[in-house]
C-alpha cells in the first residue's frame, strides 16, 4: 500500500465535468491510499473568507480581463460567442482528479473508502484558522417559484462559519440577496448561472444577526464523487448517474464506502463539491458549500470476482456504512443513454421524484434478491417493513431517492 498526496492546483482540478479525456492527476494501484484536497465552487460568494491568502484557491479562481486560469467551467462549448462563459456552466463543481486506477476495466467495481474528512481553514490572516462555507437558495432550488415574501423570485446567499473546537457545528454569519454581477469578460449574471463569478460586496447588502439561535450540526461529506462515464467525452457534474457523480447524500463522509461500476479503462475517479452540512433533499439549491480535505483508500474489485459477493450484478453506485447499505435511484438511471445527444440539457426538464422512487425500489429489490437470496415476495415484504426510502436531492436535474436497508435485520440468533 502506498500513500499519495493530491493537492488542489490549476493542474489537478477540472471545473464542472467528469471526463475520460482529462489527463490523470494521479495514478494509484488497488489498495493505495491518497490524501486529496477539494475546493468549493462557491468560494467567491465571499472572497475575503474563502479565497484570499490561500495561494492554491487564488490561482484556481484567478480571472481578470487579461487572464482566466481555468477557462472551461462546464461540459458545454469552449469556443464563443458565449452566453455565460466557456463551458457555459453546464456543470459547476470544482473536481480534483481524475485519479486513474491501474488495471480498472469496464465491468469492474471500484470501492472508495473515506477514511477521514477535515475542513480547509481560511488563508486570510484576518480569519486565521477559521473555516467558512456558503449556502445558496438558488434559481434551481425547489422553492424558487413558491416564495411568499417579496421580492419574488429571489436568490439568497448565506455565509456560515464552521466551529470545530468541539463537536463541529455551523453558525450563520450573514446573508444577502443576489444582485446582478458582471464578470471580468463583461458578461452580466442576473442569477447564479455560472461558477466562480466573484461577488462584488459593494453591490450587495449584508443582513447580519440571522439564524441567531441556530447551530447546524456538521456533516462533513463530498456531494460529488464518482467515475467517468463512457457515453460522452465531457459530462456535466450536475446530474448524477450510473457511475456516481452529484449524488448529494450527507452520509458519504468519514467511514463510508462507496461502490461504483467502472465504465472506462482506469476508472477515472474525481471528487469535489465538499459540504459542511446538508439535509436530505438539499431543497434550496446547495448545502453549506465549503472546502475539505479527505483521506481515501481505493480497492478494485475485478468483474470475474464479483459473483457471490455484495457487488454481484452492481450497475449503479452503492453506499456501505457500518450499519447499512444504500442504493440510489434517479429519475433516469443512466440519463446519458436514455435521453440521447442533448441529454445533459434535457434531463432537467424531466425531473421526477416518482421515477426516482421507482428506480430506487428496483435497485434495492435486485440487491435483496441477488445478494441475500430472497424471493421477490420476501424482498418486497422486507422493504415495506424494514427499508428506509428518502429524498436524496431535488436540485440536481436528475432527482434522487435513496433506499437503505440496515445490516442487523439479517442477523440470526
């Protein structure tokens, strides 16, 4: 076993997509471990707290009229004219990687163990040692067209500070209503529609003393983590799919094991979208988006060895913790294959919790029948009385429902 380190830098991140065409930032063998840094794509909501004084963050976010360090942000076009910018924001997350796994082939399953997760402190001397994050009640949120106070509609950004002196929690610092922002290329962004646009704080009004008596328990986890799909060269980081991606389950943190079906040689694992806390559904648009560093272990399970294991027949992401297994249902299990050439744009037009629930049911049924040798009637009875289904997220274009079964139901006296 070898332990690698993968820091964030302009050479080790890609912005807004998974890709089988990006040169790997790291190559590992099965059994290797890696410490991987991740940056939030919302850091420019408060430049002073989340970017300033952090050389890597400053380099990655650097954008002036003369130079934009990472031009492409999203899986969209890279030649203008642009409506929003290169990549068009069809995918928004800052992803570290890819990590190539030696010997990984389509049909294999990659197990990714999260050994530890810790926050990245501010590099600004004014906030030395303190950690911050941002939540956006955004235009893609479930609430956006169902508001009761004026102005309607509106997007609101809330800045949180993470306290890690004891049991970690987040506390709100201030919030503000998004106002149109003009990027260095002169493009006006009336809404939060392109990642990495620096918010000019002279144009917004801070509202302090908000959520005054509220402490949000921290759930450090990675919202977007997975492998490169085979269908397209560049795939938006927003909709989750059969190789993982933007699942947004707060359980994917320390101690979790994620299993992903390998779709391309090398697997090409990327991780980003780090979160300090999130509830099931991520209803308003985002979690508390922060920057985290994780310790990971990679275990490759070859396709010829999967029979008779919990990975037999696995064609979708699956979570294992000490207590349970969880499968993930989506509106489309593999939207890239099901929707065709314009899938990355069209998937958001079909979002459905009903379809995601149906997909989660079918996946958990298969797991119980294949892995635990239950009949269909036994599996359905067990799901009704012992499985837990929850809304993972309703904001990622390909909406999600998780189905979980506790391990202790299979214990025999």
